[in-house]
């Protein structure tokens, strides 16, 4: 099981929170471009808490030497895996000629992977789509995976829908192109030695179990973010962990400890952390009132612990349907 890389969402605060909920799932960073890493503030992009292991750094780029350098930085900072993004459809990324459009250039992706494999001792993995625009036959993704595997990638995360680079926003590209899980299943059958993870539209434990019967791993994105409590069952259900006594209150409490530590050590405001846990009470009575307090920027001058007390006493919001 893994939690997907999500730009602006899976920052280190979010991952710290997710780790409290699952001790075993693999966590991904947001995508970091080679440019940002090689010419920007390295610590800002790569710092993470020791508790976040196992953790993968996702890179965006298409220049082998730069990716090798970035991968080495990732290894030096203690990441457990380097992942290359070959699935992002955004226009900005297309202009940089990486992300999903790299699927049209398997030989270049192979060069990128080889450069990274030669540079580091940790696994180098690839996250990709099943097709790009009209190139959506099984042969297209099979040849992509085959070529990239020869360069030394042994683990592929298959977002099981095509990227439509013309006319769809990134958000629409996560919803409109149809999901085709059978493509991932077929990849596993054709490349039994490769570790194949499937991603896209998977939410419930039942759906996870169904996909795990076909491939090696399931990666969950939006459901993990919007309904983080769903992670709390993963370790025991799918990852060989013992059931844990865990409550939402205890997790919230631990997050307040973390907010206090972050504020003292790095000057981080509590709301930069709290924004990731707003789904913690998803589906429970009173969730909206609770969430409204934790997202109320008028309270930003207060210490996190006072906000916690207010959130717990929040009156139900009128017309609450949670
Ligand atoms: C807000 C947001 C940001 C995302 N950023 C990235 C990213 O940086 N790298 C990436 O490979 N995928 C990114 N994705 C795609 C997710 O990793 C995932 O492939 C997609 O959401 C489908 O999985 P899901 O249906 O479980 O959410 C992002 C998705 C969302 C919702």
C-alpha cells in the first residue's frame, strides 16, 4: 500500500500525519523538479521527519545527468526510493517536456532511469499512465514498461487511465479518461518479475482487496487525503500489521504536539499543518463544525492547543449532513 504523490498536499506535515495512521504504507513526496532541487532550497524540498520512513522522493525531469544528481541528493537525505514522474499531464510540465509526455519517449526514460540507477543504491521506480492521447493500446504501455525495465527499473506504479494532453485540465485528467485496471493486471501477467502497483479511483477496503488480487500493490491518492482515517485500517488488513488501538482523538492530540514542535523549531504556523487533517472526522457527526474551527484563519494568532479545545467543543453546523 502506498499514498500517492500529490502536489501541494503530500508535504512533510501531511506525511507525518499519514504515518500516524499507517505505520507501514509507503509515503510519497510531492513531485520535486530537478530544477527546483538543483538550483533551489534543497532543505525546503527534502527535509522530512525520521518517522516518515518508508518514504519515496518523486522527481520531475527528463535530463539524465540532472536526474542522477537529484537522485543522489535524495539518497544522501535518506530517502528509501527515487520515483520518476511519467504521469503528470499539466501544461507547465509539458512545456518542460516531462511528466506524461515522457511516455512517448521510452528510450529517453530508460536513459533517465539508467543514470539514476547508476548514481544511487536505492530502488528507482516509475509512475506512469497507461497511455497518452490516442496512443492508448496495451502494446503502447507494454513496450514502455519493457524498455524502461531493461534500464533497471523493477517497480512501476500504473495510474490506470490515459493522460489526455489536449484540452483537459490536470483535475479532469484524474476523472475523465476511463479507468482500465485490466491493463495493470495484464502488465503483471506479462512481466511477473516486476513489482506492479495500480493507482486511480481506488477508495474502499473492498476495492483495494480486489486490486491486490491482481497486482502487487495499490496506491491511493485522493481518498487517503480526504478520508485519512481510511489509512488506519491498512496495516492490519493489508500490510501484516497487528491491529492497533488508535483513536481519532489520539491522532489529533499527536498532531497538536507536532504543531507545537514545528512552531518552536521552524516557526511553522499551526494551520500549515492542520490543513492536511481536515478530513480526519470525515463521515462522523459534528465533522463540519470541527473542521470549520481547524480551518478558521481568524484563529491563527492562537496556540494550536487552544484551537484543539475549541474544535472539540464546536457546535454542530446548521444543516450538517456529515
Ligand atoms: C492535488 C493532487 C496533486 C497531485 N500531484 C501529483 C504529483 O505531484 N505527482 C504525481 O505523480 N501525481 C500527482 N497526482 C496524481 C496522484 O498521484 C494520483 O495518480 C491520482 O490522484 C489518481 O489516484 P487517486 O484516484 O487514488 O487519487 C496528484 C493528484 C492530486 C489530486
